[in-house]
């Protein structure tokens, strides 16, 4: 997981939301990793897409319109944007998960191609061991 104390962390959608809206859901280990300024924090556009779907369905309630909320979230906690490349799209075919969630396939593929550590509390992802992981458990 990176050299010289540097971690390159890709935040799963729920970890990103918890960090912004309910940090008490983060373990001490994950909270420390996210607060450590030496670490690089990454977010996939897939997470923004996933949040917009959750908000549309009413499963996540935001205090402003999605565009404004995303802009404010990036101002509060700037993250590096993980690109969606052809290589990542093709890597999703090699991702073996016990479920068919396309967002999870993209996140795992992104972590693999960009050599990032996926921060997640999703036991299905943790148990699948498809990429480097920092488990929130």
C-alpha cells in the first residue's frame, strides 16, 4: 500500500458520504488514514453517479441540489478525480464479484489499474479480495 507512509486511497461511495455526513461511521484506522495529509484521496466519477441515483430514488437526502452539493463537497474536501479510461472499462471484465453491481466493478477496476487502495465497508468487496483494500470494520 504505497511507500514512505503514503497511501493512495480510492473512497468507496459510502465512505466518501460518511466522511462528509457522518464521520462516526468511520473506524479510527480509516478516519486517521483520511485525515493524514500525506495520503492521496481519490474519488471516482462513478461515486458521483451513484450518489445522484441514490438521491433521485430518495435513499440519500441532500440539503441542496445535487450539483450544488457536489461542488460544496469538493470545496470542503478536495479529492483527486480518478479518470474513467478505456483501460479501466476493459478491466471491469476481469473483476470477479459475488454480485453484479456495476459501480463496484468500476471501483475495483479503477483501484487495480491506478494502483489505488479501495477504502470500503462493503463485506462483499472485502471478502472478494480483488484489489488492495483498507477495510472500514
